[in-house]
C-alpha cells in the first residue's frame, strides 16, 4: 500500500505568487510519476514587513505572554517625531530612470500598449512594467533604476525586441533590495508521464 503523497498542482498559481493549494493523492495514476520541478517567484520589491506599522506598538512585551520584553526609554516627543517622519514620507518617491518601450497617441494606442505590456511581462517577468495614460499619450515604461547606467544596461538588453525603446528620467519605485537575487526558487512535486 502506498502512503499518501502531497502534490502541488497549482503550478501557474506559484508563478503568479498566489497562495498554493495542495491536493492529497493516495495513488499515482498508472503511466505517471512524481518529479521535482522548480518554480521561480519574484521577490518583494521592498521589505514590507513593517510597512504602515508603528514599531513602538508592535514590540514584544512579556506581560502579553510573548517570550521577550523590549522596553524603550525615550521621551514622548521622540516617539511623536518618529511617527510624524514616517507619516510625512508615506508617499515619497525616488528620482531615477526607466526604459520607455511604447509611446503613442493613435486611436489604437490603448490596445497596442496593452499588447506591448503583456509581451514584455511574458519575456521579462522579473522586471517591473508600468502603463500610464498622460493625455494624449499611452506610455509603457519598464524597470526601476537608480542610475542612468543601469537603465542603459536594460536598454541594451531589450533593444532587439523593442527597437524604439529609450531611457527616461522618472519617479520610480524603490528598487529591489537584492537585485542579484530577484527571484525565489521553490521545488514542487508534479505528475509527469513516464
């Protein structure tokens, strides 16, 4: 008798970073085998663990039954100043560079921009892509680069697929903390024909 085996069947959900579901299989169908497969998921652009939270309010306290007790000895004015600083920087942007791969105002520009966006996402899933409408133009830009040289490197990488691309200076999202490791690799079990 075979033991139940957990098989993750939501391969595409993993690619889209959706929660994975597991299905218990009591018997492997004839002609199939379980094999390991790699799934690549993009990492978070920034560490959002503490985003929008008051650090002073979430410190562990032994009185609440938690294992540690952290106490901060500071004046209420300092805590208020930290809260004010965090609140005032909530919508802060960073000046940087992106590569514009589409820029048009024809009647078909909306449809073409959507097509370009999907095409780019399929070819480069690890790179952020943005589509905006700034009257009268539809624009598609890619990447979040702090320096022009980083943007130029991306431009040279995609120039063959998008020959009309060019570098633009824009407000950008904060780039990935670790750009060398832009994806997380997971191993899942999948059914495959023998």
